[in-house]
C-alpha cells in the first residue's frame, strides 16, 4: 500500500478562536506534517497571542518547535480587538497551561531554519497578519524556491470587514501583505468571499460537542463564544475564517476557486489594506493568487467533526 506523502507545514497565527480551530484541524490531518508553529501580533499583543498559541498546542498535543513572532507590524502600530476574541484574545473555556516553551528562535528565524532543513518545499499557513512571513522574505529571499505555497486567511475580493474595503489581517500590516503577494510564491487566498460562508451553526456546535472528548468540548465552547460576537451582528452561525486556509490543503474539493492578480493597497483614506483583485484581467498581469470564492458548508462542518474525533 502506498504511503501518504505528508505536506510539511508551518502554522503562523494570532489565536484567536478561528485560528485555534484551524490548528485543531491541522493537527488532526494525516496529510500535514507540522514542522513549526509561530505566533504573530494581531488580534492581541504578541505576549497574549503567544500564550494562547502555546496553550492551544498543549491542548492538542502539538509540540513542534515554537517561535515567538515580531512584537508589532512592519510599519504601522498594532491593532488589538478585545471586542471580537475577548480581553485575553481567546476568552471562553479554560485551557491547560503550556507544557513546553518557545525554542529560542524568533518566528522568522525559525521559519528560515525549518525551510532550509526541509528536503521538500514547505507550505506556510498564516492565519493572522503577514508580518512574520514578510520578515522572512525580506531577510531570506533566496528561500522562495523552497516555499511550496502560502495558504493564508486574509483579504477579500468583494469587500472588507474592518473597514468597508479591508479585512482585518491585511489591514493590520498591509506592507507585509504587499511583500507576500508580490513575492512570486504561489498563494491560496481564503478571504472573506469564502470565509463568511464557512459558517458553523448552533446545531453544529452540539454535533461537535457530542463527540465527547476534551478537544471536542473546547472547540464547541470556542464556537459558542465566537458566535456570541457574530450573533449580535446578525450572523446565523460562527464564521470559522482561519480553518478554511487549512481545509484548502486537506480537502480542496470543498472549494470553488478563481485565479486572480491581487494587489494590496498600502495607503489611501478609504482603501488602505484592501486586496484588489483583477476580476476582468484589465491589468494584463498573470494571476498571483488562487482565490477561494465558495465552499461546501456542510462538507466543511463534517471535516471539523471528523477532526475532533481524532483526539479520542
């Protein structure tokens, strides 16, 4: 029987309830080999996102080398959003205290080490601002050929969510996003166009909770908390944005995509942080991103349910 060839990946995020669920999904998949995990300054300070990331990794038994991310975006001031994920950046169920420590290398340096040492090209999965990835590309552009792809959650072709034009992860560090999108590395973009459709409904929370193990209980509680914010905005469920960037690797058949040339606006009074997709090809430039535009919602929920079952 043929052995499954795993995809070596680096998980980079600012968890965050949806990052946390993305990492639960990644750790559960037999298709992914998690080589490193890194934190980034995003929905909360780097101190809080690092602590949250270490607790998530402890919960799911992921003890890959861990690197602490840069303390702020490349140029702009940090933007923290306690209204979305709570004051801790990951409010809700009680999580275990970290049972391991960061490796001593910062996030870009750890990424560099993992990519250099890997025989196979590495996939980076950023689910927060792109600060660490951009820092890596600025210091080691020679490693681009050893990066298979970047499967990111960020942006939106049709609209934003933190401003009318900009999605939060891109808005926090648009200069970093510009570097990534102009890098020439293949990009899978899970933007708001699809992630707003990746809804997990209250009845799905209970389906996950019924699995009965510790991770399933925590994931259901995370969804409950995250839905509390979105329910007040009129959502029928919790949009689990970041998990789409992982699902695109492990279950791509759930996705509908379109290749587009995408530019990142770094200035402007109204459109800073906007990801501008060339829908009609008017620039004449070749696509630089595979943009996910739709998802089989039920298949996505089924994938999450199967993921938590693996933690039995």
